């Protein structure tokens, strides 16, 4: 392919880096939650105790120990797998690239949620797919709409979903819909790409089983990540799939970048062996739940009633729906940033087909409590004047 | 694309991991040369002094500081560039993937040396190019043969070369040929991919200027790597190219895996700020030169005269040419490994077009002095009986 679309993400990163701006834009984790002391300890051990291995090449699918540790964690989440079903990736993002490289030829159909994760569209675009999107509500992708799409497009190859606390909407797919999705995937011979980097950041209620745990035909590829539960600067994520698909993806991984950083894999293995990551995740969950509660409470109190918002039970995002005709992108450029010094992500780029201007993704993950209140109050004031 | 070729590299890695086997197979650096103490120090600083940045997301093209440091090193090598001309990559291998993703559509011609780097073919294959290879001699790619290829295939898009101490042949392209290559690239509007991970491992003589330093039209993409001069487990390499090409490649990098590990980039920046990497590289060069001298001396003394070998002035490899009709792959499987417990890389997979069986790549980089002598003596004994 020859042409690449400039990325909307870059503009957001630029705004996020301006210290004058209260940014609800980035999907960054809160850096104050990184376990620095423990990571320092395991990097020292990885280098001083076994540096000749930790700094050398290793097998391209990932170190056997880390794949085994990931498989065990997946088992606890109801997914039947072992180390041979795991491919260690350069973050979940690499899974989006490699799966589309494996599955998609130019013009092939990818089915997504509407809206869907912008980073996935950026990964898929170079393979020049055709997108068809499926409506969502508070229970996730609507199965009657998916069924209609599949009846009209039975040749579709890949279905992409973020079922837990979706980026951008914060919505989680219900158990009933997950079951139906698997039935339809079996009927229409779809590969299902289940992208779930926020899954472990649940604030309340019971986890809904992953699609992969219901997959009896080896057609679901699960993507997970250490970015949101440990640190994104390590660039470590993983895919879990059938042995056959992992072999294919592993060869594409070898072709794309040989392997992930041996040192980072070794250090994370030592971390998992030495420390209680679930206790660490519990502390992250508490921190984000507090921020989420504060943001939603402030929105509820301050925003005009005509603006709807989702109530995430985990993750980092709420999704705003403004009245029809409202342009969230223009409002941000003309009012929110210059007058209020507040930024969010306008919703339009998250729609792969018909972009709707009256949405915004708002993240509570990195702002202080004071920043959340001030930013939402400021937005509310400007919105009241505009709507 | 749907199909991936199983990789010859995997079989080699398996043999390399068997402690009974003296392996001249892998292109691994010698792990005893890794600067463990210094790396331990810079990782500690990266985590304890600025862990909230080092473990967070950063800009997808790579941290500004590391790009600046790389640009300065490239300046010293005669390449006119600044940080905006640099893209930090997940090892040089990722450059092979992203450049072919940018340039190559199915059926497009890639021109390579004959033989060429196997990892490059593995990276290019998913984009389904057509290969045309160009003969080499002791001065590298033959320009009269390249001219013939271009006359016959003026639509060729990409020329791939490893001009310094080539993997697999150990050969370096002469200055005169480099100048002619640039003339031909300008005449035929080629993108030139200059892959030079071994460039700084020169044993003797003066460096030949990089192709990129002679590029007046922004058509050369230079790939470098920290894998051979620091440690491959960090997975850090770089591309240097025109600002326009770096922007395109940067968007593909964002799509493929968001960014390289922030922590690894931060630690390498601190290493470059704190320590003298050129002194470190000088010590690596001395170690490899000693191993190379010992191996070539032993080959000269022990091998049948009918076997030719290249005399590398840097890097990690010599390339054997056996008499016509000799099958280096069969000999390794039937004699060298089972009887002699010695492995190398049979040469056939390094040829993108007509695979020739009577070659082998032999690496001296990881074996002890005793291993080099014993392995070569054993091979010589078995070869004398077979040829």
C-alpha cells in the first residue's frame, strides 16, 4: 500500500502535552500508579542475575516462562489454553496489525462496533478493508443489527470487538449478547478479534466471561495487555488463540520485528513471580473507580440534561452524546480549548463508516480530583452557553 | 495475505540451543560482551529518577532525545540529518517490514543481492513481491548486472542491500559501486533500503561511506541497530530517511505497535549520555576480529582447497562456497550434525530466486576460541571424507 491517513491521535497527544490544558483526551494510565520500586528491583535482577539471557535474542513467540504465566492468568479467567496458545506482542496494538495482516485482503469486510477503537482503524487501514459497523446500546453490540449485517454480507471475514469497558464508549457487552455473537460467528465462519485491554479494571459487579472462553471452534483471538495493569512503556501485550492461528501469527511476528524485548519479558516474568499483581490491580481499580465516580457525579450535577453519558463499570472512559446537530470537534477547537483550556476526544473519528459529530470520549484516568472537577465544571459552563 | 512460509530460522535456533552442538549458525552477538554493569545503572536511573515518564507512552516516532542522539551519530558517519529524519524501530527488522509495507504492492519487484539476508525475505514475503537478484563478488553487488536488471525491469520499485559485511556473505560494497548504485537509483527512480546493522563492527581499513551519505534525492532509507553494538534484547534500531518518508513510516509504526518501549529508549539515552559507546564498540570489534582471525586461519589450514571462503573486514560471518554439486544442507543434516556435532546455516534459503545448494554461512561471533578450532577441524575432517 502507498498511502497512510494522518492520525487524529497525534493532535490529541499534542494537546495532552500542554500543561495549561486539562486534558480528558489521552487513554493513558495514571503514571503515579506504576509500581516503580518493584519494577526497579526486577530489572536489576533481570540484568545482574541473568543479563546474558535477558539481553540476548530469544524465541520470537515470547519467552516460554512469560507465555506460561500469561496462559495461567487466562485460565483463571475461564480460557482453556497453555503457553503454546500465547503469542507475546508489542502491546495489544501489534495484535491488531498482525491479525489484519493475516486475515484481510484489500476490500475484505471487517465488522466493528459503532463507535470503535480508533487505534484499531489505524492498524486495519493499511490493509484497505471495507468496514461495516454495528449499532451499540448499553449492553454492547446489538445482535439483531449484527445478524442483519451478516445476512447482507455473509462473506465478511473478521469481526472486531472491545467487549469490556469499550474504548471509546465505556460500554460492556452482556453475557447473552456474547453467546449470540459466538453462535453467529460459527454460523458465518467469522474470525473474532476480542480486544480487551481494560478487562481487569472492573469497578463493580461480576466479570462477564470473555468471548474466547465460549469459543469451541478456535475462531476467537483474544488480545490482552500489560499496558493498563502494569505500564505501557514496557510495550507488552499478548494474543491467545488456537495453536494453528498462533503459529501463523508467530511467523508474522518474526517477520515484523523478530520478537519483543527479552529484557522487558524477563523483568515482567520476575515481577509476576515475586509480587502480587492482583493486589496491584486492585489498587489501580480503586483509584480509577474513585475518579470515575467523581467525574460522573460532577457531570450529573453540572451538565445540561440534554447531554447523555455512559456509566462505565470499569476502564477509563465515558462517552458523551450531545444533541443532534452539535459538533463536538468544532466546539472543542473554538470554545473548550481556547476559552476553557479543556480537551477531550471528539467522537467522529471513532466511527468507521458514518462519522457522527455529536459525541466525545472523555477519560478520567490521568486527571487529579481537582482537575476532574474544574475541567467538567468549565465544560459545563461553556456547554450551557452553547446548547 | 493468508499464507506464511515456515521459517528456516526456527530450525537453526533449535540447533543453536542444543549444548552438545558447536553452532556456527546464529547471527547472535556474544553475550559476554554486553555491558551489564552500565545497563543496570541506567535502568535503575530510568526507573527511579524518571519512571513516570520512562514507563508511560511517548511519541510514536521515538523519544526526542534518543532520535537526536542517533542523528548525531549518523552525522559523524557522513549522513546529513536531524532528529526529524530518525524513526526509532523495534530492531532493524521492523524497518524491513514497514518499508515494504509502504512501498510494495503484490507483484512489485524488489531487487536484492544474491545471496541476501534471510530475515529481509521473511519480512518482505507477506507483501508478495517478485524478487530479482543481482550477482555479487568480493566488492559487493555487481553494477553491470544491476544495470542489466534495471534495463529489463525499469518498473522495479525497491532495491535492498546490506552494503557492510553483508549477512550472509561478509562482503562489503566498494565505494565505486556505491556511487554507481546511487546513479542508477536516481536514473530508475528506485527507493534504496540500506540495511547496515554490522557497520560499526569494522576490523580493519577505513569505513566506506554509507549510501545514504551520497543520496541527494531523498531516496535512500538507512537502517541501523543497537542489537550488535549494545544488546539485541533491547529491540532498538532506527531508520534515517527524508522527512517525508519518515512521516509515512512513522504512521505505519503507530499503526503497527504504537511505539518502541519507552523504558528501553530512556535507558539507552542515559547510556549514551553517560558512557563512551565508541570505546565499548572498539572492545567488541577487537573480540570479533580475534575470533574471525582464528576461524579463517583454521579454515585456511584445515579445509580442502576446493572450498572457497570470504574474508570479512568486519561483522560476524564468512561465506563458504563448496564445489558445484555439493549439497551443504544435506551434508549438515547427514554428517556435520549427527557425526560431528557441528552446525552452520546452509546457504540455499539466502537466495531469493535460484537457490544454490553449495554454500554455507558460518558465524564466529558466539563460539569460544576452543569451539572455533574444534568445530572447524571437525568440519574439515568430515568434508575431506565427503569431497
